[in-house]
């Protein structure tokens, strides 16, 4: 029980508490993401596919800068396939894959950190209903395996998976490890496809597309097998 003799908080303290409350932090997250999306729409990163990289940037610095921009763009909901294809078209297979993987992990860490810091406390009480509680339980108890499957599924929105995982109790280490391991195969395939986009009938391009299709089907099959039985609760 509060101490009746304790002085009531002053205006400054009440204001600080309000600003640091879970819902205020969630509102800040929404504002930040909205601003980031607006900046991305204004900058139009898809122009990299048509206009290429600025001529004054080349070599290692260009790869590093691209990886950093890649991470920030994915946190702002830019589709990774577009960025992966751009990485292949701009830097070729090996360098493009390295830049895309680093950018993937960076963007995952930014999204997960923002969601964990600003959104988790406000959103966790809203996880009600069978599907939401089952998904939260799966991510919290089997974080590495669940996130690995999500990363291997080509159709799962990358940023959405990051922010959803941040609301669960999944740890940082399994999240980042699963993101790295699960993203490498599909990222490399998209980058190779981008590096050979000018020759869509080439063996490398066709092999990359076939790999993406096979990986997607395999990941979907694993997810289907691991689904809880009807009426059962996820372990």
C-alpha cells in the first residue's frame, strides 16, 4: 500500500512517468516507424535497380554503406528481395551476399531492439486468444527453431517477423543466430539471381530461382508438420 505520509509526485515527476509509460513508448515506436517509412518512400531505394550505385562510391566503402542502408531499410519495412537483387546487381555474388547478410542481421537487431524497448511492455497484455498465445508460446520456448523456419519461408514479411518476435520472450542470441543461419540461403539465392538478372535463362539464374522454390516448399512442409493438432495447445 502507498505510504499516506509520502508526498504526492510533482508535475515534473508525473510528466516523466507519463512519457516513460508503456503506451507512450509504443506511440514513440509508431512515430519512428512511420517517419522511417516516409523517408524510404521519399528516397525510393528501388531506384538502385534502374539507376545503379553512385559512381563516386565504389569498393569496400560502398559495400559497407550499402549494408548499413540495407539494415535501416529493412527496419522500415522495405522488402528484402528488392534489396537482395540490388546487392547482386551492384556488387556481384560474393560481395553482394556479404553486404546483404550483414544488412539483414543489422536490420533484425534494430527492429528487435526497438520492439523490445518500446513495444513489448504495452503489447504483451494484448496477446489473447488461442492463435496469439500459441504463437507467443512457440516463439518464447522454441525461439531458435521457430525463427529459423520463419527465415527460411520466403513469403514471411521480414520486418513483421522481427517486431513480432520482439514482443515474445525470445532471447537475443537465438534470435540473431536463427536470423543469420536462416537468411543466408535465400539471401544468397536472391543475390545470385540479381547478379545474373541480365541473363534470366542462364544456369546460375535458373538454379537460384529453383533453390528459392525448393526452400520455400521445404520450410512450409516443416511448419505444417510442427503445427499443433486441432484443439491442442502448442508446447
